[in-house]
C-alpha cells in the first residue's frame, strides 16, 4: 500500500470544494462528508495494485486522473506514494487550469 500525499494545491482545491458545497447546500456536514469521500477514494487508489486512472501527460508529465462523483482527481504515482496534485470539478476548463497553474504569470 502506498502513502497518500496531497500537494498544497490539492488541499486548497478541497478547501474550496468544502466552502462551495457548504454555501450552496447550506450543509457543512454534507460538504465535510464529500471531502471525506474524496479522501477515501484517494486512499482506495493507493491501496489497489497496479496503475489506475487515465494518463494525462497532455497536462503534465506522469499525471493521471480518475473521476469521482462530479470531480476529477489528478495524481501521480511514485514508488511509495500517490501524490494527489489537484481535485477539480469536472465542468471546469481543465486544460486552461493546468496552463495557468503550471505557468503562473
């Protein structure tokens, strides 16, 4: 089993998801439950053998993605860990996000 490591960007994404869901649904509990579900999915990815997810070298070398509910989890496999890079809503312009995030002005 690999360890799960979250980048600061992924943690920021999850915080933004919590804030948005809590505001839109009126339920902090629902928002926290979603964040826990995302973390559980990442843990599941770390525990399964092999290489999962869709290769996303078009966005960044070694990047992979899986969909989870309305979100896309972006991650990289390393020898002893899975690095969660970003967690984004599936309706976002993913390519634009990575262009901006990888090349900040």
